[in-house]
């Protein structure tokens, strides 16, 4: 008996142009929680979610990746927190700055500098400029309002600046520095978001990027959800972000701590990638330089890669998108 076999698809069912879209899962200022939203332009992204980690990350994806950038807003159980501003003052200056509110995103090094001397509600009103990226970029000059209370809207940081007089007020050259952490999800928030993502049956995405520090417990949550997706017929993978170095923590100590935490975390099909390391990247929203997990630029690289076999670190593919030098002159620090 003669059997003839005709190969209609030499790739055995794989589409020649299979979508490499990413779902960005992160916290945001507004928008519906745990709802998958396809995003094709930055304005729609900002109109839907206003600002925060999700907007910054998905805008970066739109600018440096390719195709539709899916977004899902996660709940934040832990609020962001800012450090107390530390003043470096000019002799004879006794103006003060305090903060109220809670930050919507992480800010590695904020600088508030006095460019015009004065006393609030006095004959001469003080003026300031603000840098959200350690002095690389400064805002236009701002005149401190009569009441001394100023709330920046670019970016929508969630913070309010409270300037108060002493006897002599503010001097040119006075400046304050502080940092802030972003609001954070917990594993219950992560589970709820992934439950919502799993029931989606119509969107063409390949993987999801969970933005924010993940540990071995979060790894287990994601692995369980990926297994459920596989049982449902969707073969997806996940990109997670390891935590950053703590202040004063040696690089080797940080590396060993991450290794120890994830030592028993195994994805049998290799469907979870944990990205360790942070660097400076240009914001597609403000043009400022943000300190972000390298997972952000790795996700963009994936969506620009047509070959499933290409390593993310392939040198001939060029540098990872969006990376720049920071205020310390370095691109990747940890």
C-alpha cells in the first residue's frame, strides 16, 4: 500500500507571524482592577490609568517594543512611602520642606532646589525647580504658592510639597533630597489578577510581565496559574522581577540572597524567567531617567524578536532598548 503524506505546514502548526505581545501587570493610579486592556497608544494608556508604575512600564513597552501592549491594573495592598527630605542649606537659610501624601511610583533620587530667594507671603516669593531623576532633568521654575503648599502634576506623583518659613526664609542654592518607593501588590493581589488574566480567551498575548519585586512565594503563585492556563489550552510564560539591592547591601550579599530565595523554585517547562538587576531607562511618558528593573527592557526586547530561539542577551541583536547613563555615570548598577 502506498501512503502519501503532504505537509501543509512545515512548522507543524506554528504560525509564521505568531504574536509576541506582552501583558504588563502593575499598580496604577486609576482604572479598573484586574481587567485586561489592549493599549495601542500612550494617550489611551494615560487616559485609562492616569499614571504610576503601570503607565510608565507599558509606555516604555509601546515605545521600545512592538505590537499591542496589553495592560492590567493590579491592586496595591502596601502604599508607597517617601523618606524625609534632607536639607543642604545656604548660611542664613531657615526655610523648610516637608512631604504629605503617598507616592504613586518609585523615585530613586528627588532634588528640590531653590532658584529664587524669598519668604512665603513676603515681599519676595521663593522659587524652586524639581528633579525626579537625581539632577539629570529639572522642571521649569515654580513660584511657591502663597500658602506654601505645592502639588506637582507632572508627574502625578501623589506627593504634596509643604514649604514653611523660618525667620529668614529660603536662599538660592538651598536644596532637599529624598527618595520614594512605589505602592506594592501582595500574593493575594497577584492571584486575583492572574485569575482574571486566565479567563481571557480572545487576546493574542504570549507572556505576562509582573512589575514589582517578586520572591519565591510569588514564583509559586505564578507557576500554579501557568499550569492552570496550560490545562485550559494556553501555553504562556511569565517574566518576574527580583528585588533591588537594599541601601548599604553589598552586591554579593544581594546576589546570594536572591539565589537562596529562589533555590527551590523550579518551572519544569522553563516557563518563568526571573530578571535580576536594575538600570537607568528613559521614561516614554516624561523623558526623565527612571531607575527600573531590567525586566522592563527585557520585555520590550522579546516583543521585537521574531525568533523564539534567539537569546535575550544576543550581542548581535544590539543593546537592550531604553538604557541610558544615570546621574552616577553608570547604566546598570546592580
